[in-house]
C-alpha cells in the first residue's frame, strides 16, 4: 500500500478509527510527521489534538540507527542487545540531551499550552509510520503514566514483528498496512514524504480560531461557548417591514473558517434564518462554513414512504445550497439520517457525560437499557467509555394503531438506566418503562441527549418508576419545566473542543 502524502494517509487512518469517534478520545501526535496525520484524525473524530514527544537515541557508530528512545519525563526504552557494548556514561549523557531536546520542542510547539488531561480517556497515539517501534514504545509508556482508560496506536504502515510487539503494550493497534516484507523505511510507502518543518507543526497546532456567528435564539449556548473561549462575532438578523428576513455580517470574510450556531427546530422561522445566515457568511467570502446545530431536527423523517414527506433528504439538499461545507451536531438520530446529508458531518457523543454521571451516582451495577434497537449503539458507547460491566437489555419496538408495543430482550435488574437520543412526547420511553416495570424493574433513571418535553404525556414517566431524567443542553428546557428530578449536563465544553478543530 502506498500513500500520496501524509494528509491522505491521515484521512485514511481517520476512517479506520471511526469506531473511536464516541470514545472520549484524545489524539496524541508524534512530531513532526505524525502531527499532519494527527490533525486529520482529530478533525474527523471531533477530538482534541495534543503531542507526545519521543526522541531517538542514535547509536554512537551510526546515528541513524536507533539504540533507543526517550521522552521528556519518561524512562528510556533501549535495544538491550546493543546496550551491552555502549559506554554507560555516554549513554546517560545522550539520554539527558534528548530529554532536554524533547522538552524544548514541547515548549516551542505548544507555547506553554497545558496538556490535555488523559485520565479516564482513550489516548490515540498517531505517527506517520513505524519501523523499529522504539520511539513509539517510549511514547506509550509516558502516556500510560497519565492513566488513560485505553491506549490505542494508529499508524499507516508497520512491520509485522513491531506490530506484534506493540499489541502486547496497548489495547489496540490500528494499522492500514502490515507488509510481510517491510521495505526498511517508512518513507518508501509514500509518494511525497517531504520533511515536516517546526513551523508547519506549530501552524497545525495553533491554527487561527474560526469565527463564530450565532442566531439570537441561540443566546444561551452562545454564552456557554463564550465561557469556553469561543465568543460570537457580531452579526445582525432582522426583518423588513413586510416580514422578510435579512442578515448582515462583516463584508469581508475572505479565507476565514466560520461557524454558524443555529437551529432547524421549531418555530419554523429558525430554519430559514439559520440557512440564510450561513449563505450570507459564505457570500462574504468565508473559505469554510460549518453549521453548528446541537440538536439536528428533521432527522426522524429518514424513511421512504409513498406520499409522505422525506424531510431528512430535503434538509440534506438545503445544506450545500446554503453554502454549508460541514455540520457539527450532537448524537444524530441514526446512521440512515447521516447518510442523507451530503456535507461533512461530525456527530458528537454524550457517552462520556452519561458514563461519568452513572459512576458518580453509583449506578455502575444498573442494567443499561436501549428503548429500541436503534439505541443499542448509544448504550454500548456509554458502556465502553465508562468501562461498565453491567448487563445490557433492549426493547424491540412495534407501532400499532393504538400505540407502541415493546418486547424486552435480555436480563433486567431492579435498578435500570435507560439511554436514548430523544425525549419528545415520551411515547417510546413510556412503552419502555411499562415493559421494564413488568419485568421487575423498580428504580429507573433516564438519560437522553435531546429533551424536548413536548406536551404532557411524558409526565406519566414519574408514575412508572422513573426517579431522575438526565439530559444535555443541546435544547433549552421549556420555561414551564422546573423539576428537581430533571438534571441538565452541559455538552458545551465538548462542543467547544470540536469547534476549535473546524
């Protein structure tokens, strides 16, 4: 397998890492070449990008031959067969010299920026390829000392023997090519393997932040993002006397990456207002327009039914026509809906928030329940992130003329956590809770990403053993909702990290 350049290799590696999109990941690139790939992976997975710097210790007789490697604050990893013939005093000096150089590069590349915390997270180490693996081993051991939940190595190419050695050190090794006959150098697998400069690394790590524009109705999430270091740029949205919408933004946005925080959810005017603002930003010269839609409405009309509107596909057609290059959302309804959107899509997962709350409240032994088959992946994501071993059950849902019938699959304990993406009128969750009560569940906690609380039927949940409802702030709570049993978890810090990569 050959790669045209590091950018293409990074894009292919990102596709191979798609299963870690919802795993509360941090991308740790090895400078310098690995940063190019790491930036692509971080963007695709919506994860923060950081560095782990390991320096090769060259053999005194041939500096290009790796005797070992060391990080700025870790123990050296050495080729023990070669070490026996090396002067210990010389080796100690070289180890310290390379430690100092790793520390210098860390300061130069990150300009004093604090490391991204790794404890409890999935650490994904990325490089442009591996030969002996000594540098990666040094990086792995430094990362393990920071107590991540999982450690993953991701590379385009690696020899079979090195692959097997790394597999014994980490939880997963994702490699695009493991050739039986390794060509001896990583660069042999690239058409363009031009050396990456320090300036390029710094640029990738400190790209100009995107400009954020916000609809007036999104004032609350805009204020939350501002507290995360992403203040909105001034724009104007108003009406002509005849009621038509108009938008004003700065007249020269040439070359800028721009974010538009909006919503497609009712009232109906939100949809054209969001699309018009995106279109206006694009017409002002923005190089890239990303629609930030924390709750992406109209995604449940993703089926083809004769005579019925196909609103998901309709939205998919409107997005590029409005100048939108990408969409960032939280927990899109289904893979089928995502496939109907032709623009680049980042769907962030609340799995980390839910898992942390399950652990904080002592619910780690509770049965995790998906209220329908479409929610099974959400439940498994929470289980993975929280390293939970509790049983999982799901319901098979069937709509009838009189309502929803649910058949329970799997064991259910007395304490249950139900995980889903949406609480609208509550019909699905009511049917789920009724089935759980019949199966012996006594205490039910609901965790939903988007809480619309439409109508009043959902209030019957409190009579079916539900003690708490957790939701995120993708949708503001209706003014009439004031109940101590409803807890809002903020998705905004995670959203801010993702938007910095756009």
